[in-house]
């Protein structure tokens, strides 16, 4: 058996367990994506309307206007802007730096959407220049159904679990060195210093 064959045999149980863990994690991610997709495609009694109202002068810099909870998906329904009356600057709305909507200078009107803000995403508005903005963002807040966490077990039979490998080398049991002959150790006299066997006087350290 070659070196690589031996390594493959030793690592096989670890590879099987790792593959099982990856499969369980992939199933968990797939379930989470299915929950989000289901939340987008249905309205329930738990759905809530949510409006973000903006009516103030804003500097020309990015500002947070909302953040999606980890157990919800927000669905952007419409954006209403009154820019002519207020001479508003152009601005953009983003979700974690992903562009969602762009409004021209002194833009006016209502635009319909069906765009999702995903769990944990930060919603921001960035005016292109300082100015007064009046806008309304209409959102549906969809809760994500709670799911039991999948078992971390890889469902592998007990016989397939990792077992210890005997790495004992019998050749190491042979003692080739000779044992020495040790003289009786003469105790140190009182005080500091080490003892010289050829003398009865202590030798200072």
C-alpha cells in the first residue's frame, strides 16, 4: 500500500462526516430561502403596512431611514415624491448599497414597486445635494415563519463514525542504550553551594 493509499484510508471517515455536515448546512440555507420566497408571495393576517415619511432638509450624504428585522421581509410597494413644490434635489434609495430607486431633481409622482428588502438590510437615502425632500415610502412587513433548527446529525451509522487509529510503532519499544551505574549521591552540607566529591569543603556557586 502506497503512502497516498494509506492517507486516503485514514481520511475517508473524516471526509464522509464533512460531506454530511455540508449537506445539512445546505439544506438549512435552502429552507431559509424558501421561507423568504414564501413571505414574498403571500399576504397574511400578520402582514403589516409600514410607511416611511420623509419631509425635511437633508445634507448631501447617506442617511439610514430604516432597517429590516432579522425575522421579517419588507416589500416595497410604492414611492411617492413631491419635488416641484419643494425644489427637492435628486436622490437615491438603497438597501445595503444596492440601488433600489433613483429620483431626478424636482421629481414628482408615484412609482409602484415589488422589491424586497431582505432580513438585516439597512435602507438608506442619499441626496445628490443638500435640499428639502418630501417623499413617502410604502412597505408591507412580512414575518418569516419560525422554523425548528435542523438536527446537526449527519445520519451516519455508528459503524461509519471516525474511529481511532493505532499508531504504535513496536520498533520504538527496543531500548538500545545501556543503563549507567549511579553512585550514591552525597547530600549537600548546610548552607548554599554545591558539593565537590573530591573535597569535604563546599564549592561556592
